[in-house]
């Protein structure tokens, strides 16, 4: 009988491990990034970035180990005694540096060349169709260079997945052994490995962590806007003290008084009319 | 402590049969076991609750009048303690809601969960989708700055083009010849009363239908495998939901820090050199309308009303057109291809709209 590992493609295996490992580690990295942001340190540059990367290493090692173990159990019926995360993470990282590093270069080149070619094609089209509207031109040009760039990127990702999957297979074949458990037991095993077994304890400790982080968060959080946007400053509403112009003021007052007099006269006239009417009756 | 808790529990249980209720809520069996793919609906509920909470906090200070809306929003951002954070959370929460609604729709589409017997869940879901988009549209006007005012002006003009009902709809929303106090009042009422009430009611119906039909479960695997993996809602699915919700919460907070809300100048009926633009999740439609075929009287109706309307109708008819019980997405090539084309189309048009900014004189 063929080893179950032989039946799964390297790309599928690597995808199953790395995709879930990414999402497993993500929330923990988010916590670190958020605390950095609340302390007004940018996690995408300088010391903030270094902190985030350093903290990410153990998180990723743990996440890769956990998801690889569950994938082995669920899909391959294999069990690994001993650590998993460190060796897989290490191989994945080296391969990533090599493949995705050169991929970065290749995609960059494709984008640069693609943009030039796209611009040339657009110029050609404009030669015999000068009225090419701008909205159509933008989308056409965008498609012309993003499609080749996306294909190149996809190829490099597939190469990385293929190589990583090959290493993962080697690893599980050399350090794993077939699990003797039934499907039912295996399902329990891998699900309990990913989700803590004692729900009450978990929910209580989860709530505890949330409360603690919330307190830390509100303490760090600045009370007023931390980054007034340079383009849209808060308009300083000036209590403009209007210069007093005596002549105008007098004229205005006189005009107002005249109006008031006219209104008064009109009212009196009306009143006298009414009294006359009543007398007439 | 535990004894007190037990006493309270027993007291309530004796009166409303809490144990049965709890068992019904938590012991829902999930065919094929818990999955991360099922977290999106719960995330949507969470985001909505947080929008309601932050929205109520904002209403403590916001004044829905053309004279004071702008100033009161500035006051929230610059003076109220943590006001900038609450407003920015609410703002980014609305984007998260739209992203999450697309994710949830994609999940149920790709899993074939709209098929018999879940057609009614899908139909109510579509109405919820329209409500989420309407929340975005009406909320955008409330700060009453140039961006708000002009996006609404353009949006209502587009609505005006709808045959038969367009004129009424536009007049109803505007409440006058030009956007003004009446428009603000109406958008405010729709945003804080009508839509929340509608969403709460329909989300309840959505969940009721969902619980009646039961979760669809994975789209592949032998019956015995699915049975072996079947699990209850509590604790493992609850755990996954909570982790996903925590991640969503943190992502919204992070965005609120990185890009807090800032207002443009107060709205005036003169755009100056400001180019109206809707919120980012409407940009793809906005950009499509710039195409030549969608210019002119007929083209505008086609692009702004007919095509989006037909698309929604097509989605509504989907469970009744696609009656093949096959749920595996890798065995439904047309479904997979359509989904990919729609997603890439939205992405490309959104990026095009951003690139298009440079060409506006
Ligand atoms: C505010 C918006 C919405 C909320 C709060 C919501 C909530 C939920 C929840 C909590 C579930 C349970 C299982 C799961 O999370 O997958 C669910 C399932 C479902 N939803 Fe929604 N939903 C919303 C919008 C939509 C939309 C826009 C659609 C599609 C047009 C949709 C279609 C469905 C379907 C078909 C299911 C059943 C999935 C299955 O059986 O696996 N929902 N929804």
C-alpha cells in the first residue's frame, strides 16, 4: 500500500499548513501591533517593525507546529512525537527568503516592463482612436500590466508551496508514524489540539485577558486626536471683533427706527379703521 | 460566590426553563464539525452591535442640523474625551461591515449554502446586504462636510434616474429642491432608526431560518466522515467565533489609530475644486459609470440602475435557477468562474477609480 503521504500533492499539503498557520498567528500579531499603535509607535517602520518581526518568530513557530500537527493527523493519519514547529518554520523561512526574495525582484521587473509595454500599446491605440476616454484607458492599462505581474507572482508562490510541501512531506515521513487511532478518535484529537479542551476555563481566561488588555489599551490611548491631519487642520473659529464704524451704525439705527415708525403708523391706521367699523354697526 | 450564582441561575431556570433554552442555543449540531469558514455571520452580528453602541455614544453629542452637524462633529473629534476614537471606530466599523458582508456572501455562495432548503436564508440575507449598503450611504452625509454633501448630491442624482420610482425617491430623500436641512433630517432618521430596526428584525428572521434549516456543513466528505466529525455549536464553534471577533475588533481599532476620521471643510452648495467621490465601497460602481457606454440619458439608467438592479435580481433568483444539489465548488465551474470574475472586476474598478483621481482637472 502506498504511503498516505504519497497521495497528497506537495502544493496542497503546503497550502493546508501555511494558510491555517498564517491565520493562527495573525490575531496574536494583531495584539502586538495594536498595543504598539496605542503607545503611538508605528508597527510598520523602525523600532516598531523590529519589535513586531521579533515577536512574530515564536508566534509563527508555534502556529506552524500546531497546524502541521493537525493537518498530519486529519489528512494523513500521521502522528509526530517531538517538536514540529522549529524545523518546519526554519525550512519554510529559508525557502521563503530564497524564492519570494527572487520573486520580489521578478515581479518588480515584470511590473516595470509591463507598465512600459502597456503605455506603448495605449499610445498605439490612441494613434488611430484619439478619443479613447480616460476611464476606459485607465482600466485597460491597469489590466495590461497587472495580469502578467499577477501570473508571475502566482508562479513564484506555487514554486514556494511546492518546495515547502516537499520538505513537509520529507519531515512527516522521517519523523512521523501512522496513528493507530480510529477516524473518530483522530477527529477529536486534532480538534482538541486546535481548540482548548476545557471550555469554561478557556472562556474565563479569555475574558480575563480581554479585560486586562482593555485596561492597558485605555490607559495608553490618548484622550484627544493623536494625529491632526496636516491637510485638514481644525479651523480656528475666530471670535472676530468687528470694527465699529460709528457713521454706519447711526445710519442703520436711523433706518431701523424709520421702519419701526412706519409699522407703528400702519398699525394705528388699521386700529382706527376697526373702531370706526364697530361704531358704524 | 458560586453558590450565589447557582441560586440566581436556579431562580431564573425555575421560571423560564433556562436549561432547555441553553441546550437549544448551545447544542446545535454542526455537521462536519466547527470551522473557521463559519465565523463571518457571527462577526457581522458583533460589528453591528458595536456600531449600535458607538453610534449611540456619538448621538450624545451629534446635532442633526445643517447649522450644527459639522461643528458638533468637530467637537466630537477634538474636544470630547476619546471622541476621536469612538467616531473613528464607528467609521472603520462601517467599512468592516461591508467587507464582512462580502466575505459572508462569498462563503455561503462558494459552499453552495443558498441551495435547497436554505433559499429563504439567502433571500433575507440579500435584504440585509441592501440594508448594510444603505447604512453606509446615509451615514456618509451626517458629518456635513464637503465630502459628505457632494457624495450625497451625486448619489441622489443617480437615484433620480431610476424609471418610475426615481423621481419620488430622490424628492423623498432630499425633502427639497437642493440638499439641505430636510435631507439631513431624513438621512439621520433613516440611519439611526429605520435601518437599525430593519436590520435587527431581519437578522432575527435570518437566524430563525438558519436554525430551522440547520447549518449546511462542508461541501465534501463521505457521510460517515461527516458524522464522525459532527460537533455541537458549543464550545468549539463558539471559541472560533470569539477568536475571529477579537481579531475583527483589533483590526478596526488599529485602523482607527492609523487613519482617524478628519473632516473636510463644512458643506457648501459650491464644490470649489473638490471632486465628489463616494465611500470606497461604492467606488467601483462610480468608476463604471464613467465609461462611455454609460454616458447619455439611456446609458446612465443602464449603468446606475439597470445593471446593479439586474445583478441583485439575479442573486435573488439564484437558488431557484441553480437547482443542481451539487455543493462542491470545484465541481461547479460556472459558479466559481462567475465569483472570480465579479471579485476581480470590483477590485480592478476600485483601483481604477483611485488612479482616475489624478486625471480630474
Ligand atoms: C447583516 C448581515 C448578516 C448577518 C448579521 C448574518 C448572520 C448570519 C449568521 C450568524 C449565520 C450563521 C452561520 C454562519 O455564520 O455562517 C448566517 C448564515 C447564513 N447567511 Fe447570513 N448574515 C448576514 C447577511 C447575509 C447575506 C448578505 C447573505 C447572502 C446574500 C446571507 C446568507 C446566509 C446563508 C445562505 C446562511 C446559511 C449558511 C450555512 O448554512 O452554512 N447572510 N448568517
